[in-house]
């Protein structure tokens, strides 16, 4: 008994420290840089999905990228300790160093529909900041947003759901299409099979759930894709049980793609850890993330 008590005390302290850290981690913000390069011009042919992890470059790319975006996802505004003001400060800081072509929100405004106003308030602050800086602000629907109706208007972003917008490369003046696909939600899911545009020009697709790439027809896969949804696992457990047991429906994590940069069947894919917390107000080894995305053709 004398030996068991200290062991139990140590275990109890460790559990308390774990819970404390899970509560503290959502207050951090990792403002990082994803340097994306076009991988392949031959994505057609072969339905099989291949996943290859790419090095995540936090260092500046040499020279000017073709396009430069600020990407954030999954605010889940009920519990998002990274405030809109803090995010605006990051956007200002990044834009003052090198101009941004757009600020892009990757979906999931709130976890529960009844809290939508909290999320709209958060995003409308980002929208004001973008307006001040004359940067266009785009967004798409996440799986938690699909019943919100027109969320873009009160949030102040331009919806890219099934829409496209054209950009010109800063390096070559080549045309680049930014396209968006909405999420149909958790139940009665419908996966899109085609992009909302042709891919004769380079396409950067914004879609909340990275599993979209699995369902797109091989000849409709984009060159680049930006996603969120997975929260980097949000709370990492031994043996990856957050995906192997708790979120079994997400296919890409079963194939090793959870966060960061990947070559998925010839498409350059970035999966963000997102900013807020879904369901539980905790994160563990999955710091909130906002990202400067540099597109290089
Ligand atoms: Fe989410």
C-alpha cells in the first residue's frame, strides 16, 4: 500500500498536467508558411490514390511566388481562443512584408448551428480588416456550416461554393483559377466528382474536407488543394486512435495524411490544423494554425 500511493499520486498529477495542457494549447497560434509547387502535369490515368508526405517549408521560397494567400480554417467560434483581432494582426503583419493576393477561410464557422452569430461576428472582423487592406476575402462551406444558409453575407466573405475567380501569376502573368467546393455535411453526404471549372489552366481548389480529392474524377483533379477539417487530430492519442477508432470515416488519415503538405496522386495538397476546437475545448500536440500559402507553378 505504501508503494502504491506514490505511484497513484504520480499518475494523478500526470493526468492533471495533461488536462491542463489540453486546455492551454488552444491559446497558441502557429503562423507558418506552406510553399506549394506544381507536382505533375499528368494527373489523368489511374483511379488509385497515392499519398506522399512533402517537406513542410517554413523558410521563404526563393524569389516571388506566383500567388500568395493567407489561409485559415475551422474557427469553430464557440471555443476559439485565437481571437479575430489576433488573426487580423497576423494578416496585417504578413501583408506589410509582402502583399497577399487573398485571405481564404476553409470552412467550419461554428460547431453548433445555434451559435452561428458568434461565428459571423468573428469572420466579419476579418472581413473589415481585409477591406481596410484592400485584400479580397473568400470562403467556403464546411461540414458544420451546411445548414446555415447564406453564411457568406453576415460573415462578409465572398462565397467560393461552386464558384471560381481568376488570378494572374506575379511571375509570368499566366492565368490561375481559384475554385471552391462546398461541403454537404456529415449526413447524406454527396461528394463532388468534378471541379466547378475546367482545369486547362492551373487550378487551386479550396475544399473543407481533404477526402474530396479521393472522390474527384482523375481528369478533374486540381493542381493545388487547400483544406482543413481534420484539426490535425485535435487531441493526439497513442496509436492514432483519434483516427483509427474515433474518426474512422475520414479516409486520408487512414492513409497517413493528417496535416501539412502532401503529394496526393499528383495534386499538391495542404491540410491545415485549423484554429478552433470542435466538440471538446481541448487540443493536444495540434497547435492552432494559420498559414501563408505560396503557390509556385
Ligand atoms: Fe472543423
